[in-house]
C-alpha cells in the first residue's frame, strides 16, 4: 500500500482497488485507523487524541489532493505523495 505522507510519527496510506467511500489509512505507534476525507472514523483507533487531531488537520488541508489520489488509485494510476503537516 503506497505511503501518501508521513509526519510526527504518523503514516498515511491509500490502497489501490479500494471500496467506497473514499478513505485513507493512518497508523501511529502500532494503532491503525481508517478515516474518510472529512475526518470521520470508519474503523479503528489511533490510540492518541493528539495524533487523531493532527490527521484530521492534515485531511482538512489536503482534501482536494486526497480526492485526486483516490480517483488515480481507482483507475490504476500512480498515487502522488502529499506534503506532510509541519
């Protein structure tokens, strides 16, 4: 699964051949979560409220890029890296 971004120990990934709704996978210190592009939790837990807040902030900043990557992945094209949160 391609890594889309990494920041503050958080890894953001997207799968090819994924199901709707559009979403991403985040991992932090062994905890995993699936979020839609509005920051709603679909599955899992990051184990840290701060890490979850940072991922949601990052999603807000990059919603358009995430949507483009989702469409690229669904059509078998390359998923592009997205700037990390700084």
